[in-house]
């Protein structure tokens, strides 16, 4: 079975932008299937500003997120 792709959501938070990562199949919700603008859910993971995408993926894979 192949690993699901990490889906990234960029949201505006005041004047700044924040990056959220969807956890993938079975852990995320179906909230964004029919929306014009994606929005994070309770199962999404907030990326820290100094974290690379590889570090974020590793954190999700370890279960730390």
C-alpha cells in the first residue's frame, strides 16, 4: 500500500500566513472536498515557521503531530 501524499493548506492569520498539513487518508476529514477555499480541521497539523517540509513529514510519520 502506498503512503498518501501530504496535503498542504495555506491560510491567512491576520497579516501573516500559516501552513497546515493534512494528515492524509483516514486521519483527515472530508471537510475540503466541496469547499471553494480549504480550511484546516482538528486533524490537521500546524507547521512551525522554522520547520522544513521533510521535518514536518517526519514528525507526522512518527506520530508526534
